């Protein structure tokens, strides 16, 4: 099992940017798919962005063009660059790992980091 620790959340005004980091330990994630999810109060957790073991990426339509997921396998870390933030982006953002590499079975989760976007 891989342990994941998110960081980089905070308060930002609409239109601003944040960069989230997800540091993995316990196992190398180079062969994993890594994903970012978010959950707002009273809402279901939703997929935000994923990066497959190949480095290819996929995004929820709501964040496409604004968010960028990336990975640095040498640092065993994934990132989520969030630009042009909107109030509706406010949520707890969690990092997850899928050992299959294809982002369809996320088994390991971080603790989450709060992102709050003010209007």
C-alpha cells in the first residue's frame, strides 16, 4: 500500500491559482495511475484529474483547460496546478493511487487538503 500526503491547499480569490502536491511513500508510484478528486460539503466526491502510468492525462470537463495534473516519478510526487479558480472549485481535494496504472481502481487515498475560493 502506498501512503499519500497532500499539501498546498488554502484560501484564494476567484481567478487565482494554487498548486497541490501529493507526496507518495511506501511504494514507488511510477507504474500507478494517480488521480485528484474533490468533495464539497453535501456533495458526492467527484473526479477532477488523472495521470496514467504512461504520463497521459484526463480531466473532468469542469476543470479542463484550467487545471493541469503532472507527475515527477523521481520525486514520487504528483501535482495539480489549478488556475483560474472559481468558487465552485471549493472542496476538499484528495489524491488517490491506482496500482493498475489506468485510473479505474483508485485504492489508496490521502487525507485531503482544503481549497477555498472566494468570489
